[in-house]
């Protein structure tokens, strides 16, 4: 059997720093000779917390044997975000929002969510809309909240559909429209229940 490899063809080795699902920095602590190949990861934020994965497509190599794999993961993510990758921009927004790997920073979260929203990432559109609705790191702007909830909802993002429904029901940022509220509520229930 050939040694396990990343999708880019490079071999998977112990000590590699990776991003799990594009967000959380982790370090490979064991490589299992299996079919499909599997790895054991240690969470960069919670050393000692380990988990296994066979879905190697969810792992992005950020540095071999990186002594500080949190820093390596964030540096890689920042480079991707600055090059225009909307998913990476949304992930950076989340890191700043949650205070994971980076300090909690509402203004930076809004900045990255806004860039990712403009790039078409539905999760970031939803998160940016929440910020506009709640006024966290940005002035309250219900019209913008509805705009971005709708953008995410039109891409099939269930939580955004539910929030669009509520905005129409309550007439927040849009004129009250019970028919639209019902339409989006049903679509959201179908999407979330799927």
C-alpha cells in the first residue's frame, strides 16, 4: 500500500499542521495505514483533545512539523483570505468572532464577514446580517440585515431563511408581509429539517 497523501499529492506525516474543514488549526499525531487513509489529529486550541478523520479532503496542509501550528494555520488562512477566498475570509471572521486562535475582535470579525459576504459565502452572509441586525461591531442597519439574510437564503441556507421570515413577519428592515414570512418560514423549515 502507498503511504497516505493529501489531495495535492504530498505525503501525510506526523507533525504536519493542518486546517480542519478550513477553520480549526490542528496537528497530525498519527497516520493510520487504512483504506481510505486515516489520521489522528490534536486540536490546536485544546491540546490533548484528539479525534480521527478519514475525510482527508477536509484537511489543508499549512506547514510540516510546524512548532506553532496555530500560528501556521492562521497565517495560511490569512493568506487565502487576502487573495480573495470567500470561505477563508468567512473563517477568519469566525475566528475573530469566537476569539479562537485570535483575540476576540468585533471590528475585525465584521470586516472579514463583509468581505466573505460580498464574495458570495452564504454562512458569512448570514453572520454579517446578524451583525447588522444586532449592531455588534457595526451600526444597526436592518435594511442591510435583510439584504444579506436574503442573499444567504436564496442560496438555500436554512437559518437565513428563518431570519428572513421573522424580518418579514415583524416588518423589520422591510415592510411587513405575512405571505413572504410564511414562504420563507416553510422554506427554512424544509432546509433545516433536511
